[in-house]
């Protein structure tokens, strides 16, 4: 995107770090501009917290906004305090972004706002395209309200894309960051029944779809950011075990997950068979369409995991 000026929030998160590398001199909003500059090597970083108004000059000359900021959902139990932090960082943060767009001297042409497949909640074997109705529960309600705030920018003449991101696979962090150590010890395997669908996506295709959304005028509204072939959890575990040359038969009972994670266990085991229909209809070509290809790229020889510092204020669907 060398011809456009992009503003990015959540830049020090997993997706943000990869997206920054594909942008030409992006402007970054971060809690700590100095830390963002150190981590990302950017030259235009400004201070911002989701609960605060966005600096007046942040949108000057900006053509595209990638709004990815939000406190992580994964990790630990979904306590009342954590739910409040997660919700406020997304809903209030997006409201503040739209307010800044409204007041900008020249508005950007597109807002690409992160969302998550949590919008759909657990739906069994149902194929979930972008027109599917929202589910019920904390994450579904959060995603619905989050997207509502973003879509308010449509009334300002801005094209809005709500990127419903699936389970992100990357060498560092993300889903593989938590799975890899367990499988390395030979203790990996299916969760619960293993029949639930996992809508995964390689990090390169996450970035590819975000750029596609920014560049293609026909992409508007919800966009499923998932690979075209979701996998059942048991098949995912088997493929990961094969890629790591480790057994994958150690099943974790659902009751054990609920004892350890509480309400978060329902999120981990939710069956979501998400189909990226809009990506296909608008001509996006996936680099990694099959799970085996994605895992081979991420876990093959010469691709050791790295663990750079991460900001606590990143999007983590």
C-alpha cells in the first residue's frame, strides 16, 4: 500500500506487527509511542489510550484506518473485571475512532475495523457466511456492539469493513503459541469431543485480507477472515501432531477445561464453521488454503518460533 497513508491502532499486537511490515510508513497510535517505535521501527507514532479521545492531527492525510486495538480475550478466566476491560477497549475505543473521523478535516476513505468470529458464537455444523445472524453470549454481544460502533462511520461517507478474524496461526504467539509447547511434550490432542469446527487462518492471509479490504471498493460490511477450509478440532490436532512429529492422542475432557478455565472453556470449544464467502466473491486468493500447507510453512525446518514483546493492548479474537 505504498500509494496510501495508513493509520494503525493495535500495531504491537500479533496481527498489527505483521501488518506494519506491509505498509509504507504507517502512522501508529499506541499507549507507548517510544515502545512502538522500538518494536516496530516506525517513525510516526502518537500516544493514545482507548478510553481517550484520539489526537486531533492523527488523521491528517490518512486514507485508510486499520483499527485493531483491544485488550486480549485469551489467557485466564473471563472474570467480570476482564470482561469490562475487553469490552471497553473495543467498544469505547471504536467509538472514539469514529468521533475522530467525524471531526477530521479530511476523512479517510475506508475504516477496516477488527472484529472476531465470536460474533457467531457456537453453531455446531452450520456454515457461517457473512450474512449469518449473531449468536448469543458475551463474545457475540461484544462483537455485535463493536461492529455497530464501527459501522457508524458509514453515515460519514466512509466505507467500513468489519474483519471477523478467526483462529490466527503464526510462528509467534496466537493459537500455536499456546498449543506448541503442549504438543512438543507429547501431551497434545483433541479438546472435548474433538468434533467442533475450528476456523483457522495463516497470519499471512490475515494481513492479505486486511489489505484486500482496504484496497477493494466492493468489500464492505462484515468480512470473514478465515481460511476456506475449516477443520474439526480432532483433525487439527492430528495435523499439528504430524507437523511437529509428535503424538496427538491425549484428549482433554470438556469437564477438565471448564474446571480450569470456567466460562473461557466454552469459547475455546465453540464450534464455528466459518466460510470466507465475501473474500472469494471479491477475488482474494489465499496463500495457504489448506491446514497442512499452513502448518508446514509455520512449523517446517528453519521456522523456529520467536517470542517478541507484545503490548497488552492488542486485538486477540
